[in-house]
C-alpha cells in the first residue's frame, strides 16, 4: 500500500475530524472570498458611478491676473476679455496617453447677457457631454435645439420666465425650452444654450472659455493626466480638483485595506482550527504511527502521510469555499445593495487564489503536527498497545 492510499484511508476512517477540518477551512475561505468579491464588486460599481459624477479636471485660459474672490464673495468685476481657448485645440486631448480614461470632455462658452435690465451669465455647453459631466441635472421641459435655452432655477425666478416663453439677447430671439430643477450650485443662476448658439451670440466662433473633463476611474493617474493635457494644450491652464479626487480614491483604498485585514484574521482563525484538529488526530494515532515506524517507515514517510491528508482536505476546502463565497456575494448584493446593476463575474484568478491559499494554510498548519508525528518513538508507541 502506497503512502497516498494510506492517507486517503485515514481520512475515510476518521470522517468526523476530516469534516471538522474541512468545515473550518471552508468557512474561512468562503468568508474571505465573499468579502473580497463583495468589495471588488462594490468598488467596480462605485468607480462606474464616480466616472459619471462630474468634472474633476478644469481647462481654463492662462492669465496673469489673480482671483478676487473669497468664500464665494467676489471683490472685483468679472472679465471675459482674456484670450479664449481654440475649440479645435481640444481635439488634442484625445491623443494623450491616458485618453481612454477620459469619460467626457465638455467645452463651455461664457458671456454676459442683458435680459430685462438684468445681467445674467450665459453658458454655451455641449449637452451630450453634460449628461456625464452633470448627471444631477433634471430639466423640466426639453433640452434646447438651435435658438433655444434652458434656465437655471434661480435665473427663471428672477427673470420671471417659464417654459415656452421667449427672451431677446443681442437681437436674438431665444425660446425657453426647459428649466433646471434647483441644484444648489451656481448652475441655478445661469442661462444655458447650445455651444454653437452661444458662440454665434457672443461672436466667439471656434473658441471656448473653458472645458470640463470627467476623468476618474480605477487607478486613474489624475496628476499625470493633468500634465499630459497641459502638454497637449500649452496655451491653457489645467487644474485637478484635488479634494474630490483624493477623497474618492482614499475611500476606495480604505475599503480594500479593511477587507484584507478582516481576511487575514479569518485565515488565522482557520489555521488554528487545522492545527488543533491535526494535533488531536496525531495523538489518537500514536499506536498506528508506531507500527509504521516499526515496520520500516521513515520520518519523511510519516510527514508525507500527514501532509497528504492536509493537502486533500485543504484542496477540497479551497474549491468548495470559493463557490460558497461566490454565491454568498451574489446573495449579499441582492439583499443589501440598492443597485441591481452590480455584477459578480466568475473570477478564475480569485478561484485559483482561494485554492492556493487553502493549501498553504492547511499545509503550514499541519507542519508542526507532522513534525511531532515523525518524532514519535516507535518503542513507546508499541508499548502503549
């Protein structure tokens, strides 16, 4: 009878202890797989949502003037006489190294409009890009076509305008196609129109006042992207909204660190279960090990028998644990997540990692019991028979 057959027969003869070791490892592996799968799924979902959360990079014209605003209070007049950015130059952004990380780029044209003796800031925007840059926009009405406008909530109140009415800006009759619901931002005080419409009204064909960039995804190098855009647009000043970017990245990083810490603790508990159970099994098999030693089995043979038993149980635990953890993640997301779009794809890498981890934990935890079994004195073992 070879050593592998002896190990398998021992496991079949001591089903209770084998099942206990298997259960301990399965619980540990499935819990770790569940936590990691859940965190990865939620991280992917958060990244997907953050990519559409709004702009985090601004492209503005270079100027030598200092800002005269503090805490939202302006201490100087607003001037739009600075050199504009050429709209055609923004096409260079698509050629930067990390262009695939850009979710949207939205050019803006800004100008001051006189409406009923009231000065209002008017912005020409790309409404297709605005769907990603400003997903919180809710328009009562429709988006404007050529010659149409959308009013911010506060602008509509001050100007006493509503959907369907017209107003004149620089000899242009514009139709109010919709009104933004209150956003709590400066957008409430603006008039929005199509980019080409604003360019025609303010005589800025082919030019933009600034551009907003939404570029946030998993491991996006924001600072490097700022440098790349700056190199592509030497005549513009490119700035990252660092507070938003850093807070998002730190949140995701903390979630991962927490999951890894919990996983380590669970694996440690699982290894202790294996260690204690295997030590008990060795003590029960003192006479059996003594007989093996007496008939010529060497120390390495005894250790191999113990390690083979541990490897078989650990391998089964790794496979069963992965699938239980995978199913638990799907159930957990269905119960606790409000987003039904979160998917938990089958991960061969995580499955292999679960199997290898279970084997490593099982074999390391069995090392001391195997060493103790190999050192048993066959004379003392046989004397106990």
